């Protein structure tokens, strides 16, 4: 079962190089995160997920780790990160770090040793074929770059050799079982990394490419799941309050493998994309093709159907609600920002929906003010993702308050539009997206029936009706369309309602056993 503290938790994802620069070098740093903890708390976020901040050559923005136990100098020192843990905990904020267990940088000392001809402790820490001209059975590989006469397997980019957790189905002489001593040594090495940060105050990990460990795995990821179950046993014994969220996008598998949470994001054709960025499902690319069809549910009068989301979500929810949590998110560092195709009103409705569902939600930095996806050149292997990784926009000062350094030195350029959204501009506007997010999250914390594990029941999801769902004793209704809609409530539910509107966007009410939802409205009713 999931860590108890997750019950009333909302995460804020921070891309550290783009959040807040305190030393004027144009790159965000750990002290910048510490400086903005009160702001994060004011949003209603009481936990952080910080993208990789470890030493790296930054060919993939830090997802190519060179030293798991050292903070990258551009962000500060290990002591700065320890201080962040302490400062966050004083404010009631938990902190997850980003763990990359499937691969390292090609500059990691483990890999440098593994490349050598002489057999050593790290010879089998990575996956190698038997000969320099031998392929890898359909898997991506690199040859000709090592002293050792062999090719090594990749886990993602060319700069990211795969760590060896073994093969579930061994089909070649050079492949080792997932129970081989070398594969087991890799497990222990990653556990050692986790122990290091947890012992210094970290509260857990977001795990990158969590399903990628054991190769030639079966459909149920039996081999990889065994690795994570082993890790979970270690956590239960040594760090029972630690939490893990998987980048897996298959909650039934991830939660049974020992995770507390799993993101639901990378499912093309259904699910999350149908709510927020349905152009992706109709010929548009992940790069963001505005000419493709867009039937996103929260896009006004786009013809979206909530059941395209619910068909998968309800099955997974029923299957996993005793195991852990499905985590929905506004977006993340790998995806197009939701403001790309949704306007401010549409974003308000989308966030209200996401933040009142079961599970543990995640808010990506800047989404609370509607930061835009920018058309900028690739940086550190970001490619199309780079446009969602631009500096946080704090105020109207130079560099929009991100850095006092030169504009030419910034990690990425800030939004140069005259109407670029900023925290400062939205702070005192009660109707701003920022303050709407604050109000929704304050409500979630105030009402136990809106938190992670409270009961959830769909009441109405018919076309031409508002989407109506129950969370404990509360009733939620959303109508993203441009016309007024109403839904007749079952007699048992209608009789229990007091009719009090505890939160509302637009016009919505309940009377005579009916929910009336005005155009582009959302309401929580008691």
C-alpha cells in the first residue's frame, strides 16, 4: 500500500535549470528552489519532484548521469541539496529526486571500467555482446568505441549505455539471466544510490523509464517487476516512509511491482491525451501540429468525449485502488505545455477536473500561470521537448525574474511576448489562472473527500450532458462546452445533496434533482 503521506499530497515538478537562478550564471540552481519554497507552498503543493540534478555531461539534460552521488556543480553542492531537504521539511514539503536506473552516461566511471579489456568489477555492469562486429539481436547498440572487443547496448540515446539487469528470456550466449550475479550487483548498486539520498533527507524517487530494466521481458514485465519488488522490500525495511512514482504508464503493472504511484501519460490513442491534447491522436505529431484535428475534451465545442478517457481510467482505477495511486499531471518536461491548445478558461476546467480526481496529482512548474510552449532550438537533447523547458516567469523585471545574468547567458530564452504570463501579473487578480489553481488545491486539502483515496463514482458521462462524478459526500460536475447542460441525478444521490456550492467556475447549480451546468463551468456540490 502507498506511503500514508501521499493521501493529501499535490506535487510540483521543477526542471532545476529553468526554475530560479540565484548566482547570475543563467542556469537555475538549488538555492533558487529554496528561495521559492514559500511560493510553492502558497500554490497548495506540498511535495516536489526535481528533475535530475546529478553530475552529468548534459547530453540529455541530466538523464545521462555521470555520478549518482554528486550534485552537478551548475546547481550547487550536495550540502545545498541537503539544505533543501531540511528547508522543505520545515515547511511540510516532501522532496522526490529523479532516479535514472536503466542507464548512465557513457562518461560514468562504471562504464569507463566496463570498456576495458581487463576483467574487473564493472565488466558486466553493462550489456555487451561477445564481439566487436556482432549485432545485438535487434536492440540498439554501439560498436567500435571501446578497447574491449564487443558492442554495448543502449537504453535511449547513444550517450546512455544500458545497465545490466539481465534478460528474462535468454536467447544469445552473451545474454545473462536476470538472476546472474552481475545483474544482481547492478540492483545492489542502484539500491546503494537510493540509500545515500534517502539517508540525507530525500523522501523518495520519480523513476525514469521504470519498465526498461530487464531485457527480453514478457508482456507482464515479470523480470523488471521482480527488480522493483526487491527494491520495495529494502525500502520497507530501511525507509518505510519513502515513496516512488513510476514513469511506466501502466498502473496495474507498476503498482503491483511495488510502486506507490504511476503516471498515466504516454498512451497514444486514448487516456490523458483525449483530455488535454487530442490533436496527437488525429495525425498531429508530438511536436504540436496545429493543422490536425483536435477533439480534446476540455477544448470548447471540439466534440470531445469524456468516455474516451473513462473507458481506460475506470478499469485501471478499479483494478489498482487498493494498491496505490494513478497520477495525472498538467504536463511535464517531456510534453507540450497544455496552453499550446487550451486557453485560460479551458485550462481552469482541466485543472479543476485533474485536481479533484482520485490519486496523487502533479503540477508542472509554470503551468499554474499558463506558460507557453515556445519554438526554440534544441538544448541538451531536448529537441521538441525544449519548448516546455524554458525559464520560469516570475515578474516583469529583466529575464522575467528568472535570472539577473545576461540574457545571452540564459539556459534557454524567456518568453519575449509583451503579454508573457508572470506570477507577479496574476498574484492580485482573483480570477487569474494562478489564483484558480490555488483555490482548487486549497479545496482539495480542506475536503478529505477530494483527496487521493476517497471514494470515486461516475454518475453521468453521456454525450450532451455534463460529466458528473462523486467523491465521497461531494458531487463534482464539469461542462467544457459552450452551451448550458443538465443531468438528472439518481434519486438516492439527489436526496443526499444539501445543494451547497463549495467551489464553482462559471455558473452551476443543483435543484429539483438536476445538476445544471452553464457553458464552460465546473462545480463541487455538497
